[in-house]
């Protein structure tokens, strides 16, 4: 029986792009997409799809056994901004789903797990510039706390049971195919939509609040490259730092104005500004570059060009 790759949370911001990329590389029938709801993007239905609640241990096991799953990309999580509104639900979802998978791997039901961490594992006491791979980690959000705990569980299962689990600390991710799902860095996606639809945007992050960011194509490529890297090359089994670019709202606004000169950007910081203030401004990802050859392709200029071009088509604007 053929082996299958499983994407959990396939309808989300990362899951959508990752599923389509994996199917293009390896064939539609080899990648099973799952989510808690039906996909709105028709392309996700052009291969196997199942409704799945990842917190349901029995259903998760049944899916893995039914499709002979060997590799799992686990992209289900309640993100930072939403998690602050529902802290217990965020902790329960983020932790239970990961531990369910780790236990399935321990029981030899699956062979390899990719699980995303985040720059949210860092906190106000972390060095903000060129944040090291190993540093002070005192997160101040439930999302960051759950991701830090998840990193420790991943490393524990690797050391204790030799589970092949791999992870990246994603920066803020920017994409156009699917909407983001409640993260603090979502402004950097919303700004492109509003620039085209209304010609203006009010940022909930302050003018000069710099954060690490990455275009989704780089993030997906990094995810697949790490998952495919030879196991013996990987020195880190908690989670790898990953960097693309760093900018603040005023800088991304200026990049949009270069293409849309009439664009207006205003500022009205809310509770998400406090979350952003606790995170790094730039990331040292030298370990990822050394261990598995990571290097980004997109900078702010090229990303802005691609985002506006594709969103103009998606939104059917002239």
C-alpha cells in the first residue's frame, strides 16, 4: 500500500499553500488534506480530503491507519491574538493535538512529524536584535507559552523515544491565497487587501514596531526542505530559528506607495501592539542555514509586487 503525507489544518494560511505545493511535487493522491471544516478553496478538493478534529485521538489514529500515513505536517493551532481571548481553549488545542501525534509516532503509527513553533516563544526579556537560536525564552502570551512547551515536548520525544520530529519558529507570514487566522502579524496581510480595496489602512501595530516577517512561498519551501533534510544533519530537535525580512508598518506602507501612490496609512494601536512589543525585531537563523542549507528568496520589494499583483487578480480588480 502506498504511503501518504497528511496535512492537518490544510485550510489555514500555511496549510493551504503547503498542501498545494506538496501535491504539485508528489502527486495529488499522495497528500491527504484535513481540517475541521470543508475547504473554501476548490483546489484543495482536487485530492483526498477528510473532515478531522485533531483533538479527537481515535479519529486521528483511524485517519492515519486508513491512509497509511508516514509523514504528518501539523498546522493546527489557535494563534496569538485569538489565543489571548480564549487562553484555556488555545492551550488545550495547541497541546493536546501535538501530544496526540507524538504518541502516535511513539506507537509506530506514523514515522515523521513537522510541527511549527513561532517567534512567540520569545518574550520581553529576549534580545530583540538578531535573536539567537538559544537565548532567554519567557513568552508573555498563551500562544507563546504553548509553543515553548511544544518545543520541549518535541525534543523530549526525540531524545527519549527517537521520534523524528522537526520544527521551525515561523516569523509573521504573509500570503494571498488564504486569509490569516488571528495572529498578531496579520496586519501585514490585511494592509495589502485594504490598499487595493479602499486605498487606505489603519494599522493596529504602531508605526515603527519592527517584526520579523516572511513571504509564504519561502515559509513553505523551508518547511519542505527541513522535513526532507537528512536526519543526521539536524542538530536541533526543539525548533529552528527562521528569518526572511524585518520591517515595521511604515516601511511596508512605503513599499505599497511605490506602486499605489495614493495609498494612505494610519495608526491606531490596540492590544496586539503589546504582544508585538514582546517579540524580536530580527532573527539569527544561522543554525538553519548551516544544518540544512536554508536561505530566503523574497525581500520586501519583491513580496509587495507579488502580493499586489495576485490580490488584484483574486479580488477581480482592474
